[in-house]
C-alpha cells in the first residue's frame, strides 16, 4: 500500500486522521507519517506495514472485529 493509497482509503472511508488512528489502533502521528510517506528528520521512505494494509481492507469491508473461525 502506497502513501497515496492509504490517504485515498481514509478519505473514501470519510475518516479524519484521529478517527482512522482510533479504528486502526495507532497514533495520529503514525497516520500522518503513512500519508506523507517519508520521515521529516532524514527523508527516509516509510513502509506501511502489511498488518495496517490488511486492517484497512477489513474496515473497508465493514469488519470491525475478528473472533476467529466459526466452529462447526
């Protein structure tokens, strides 16, 4: 997931940065970092973790919690 894709996901979901941070369980500065794509200090590129990418996909599908496979 690229920074542009991450920001497009947040806007598509109509989430503010604080709301997205709350749903993803991360800080607002992390949201800002992922959207910017690089660190202020030295310009190093930031990789959005696969777990965040998958969480974005789950939230887009309306999945808010996962309780594991269903017995049966």
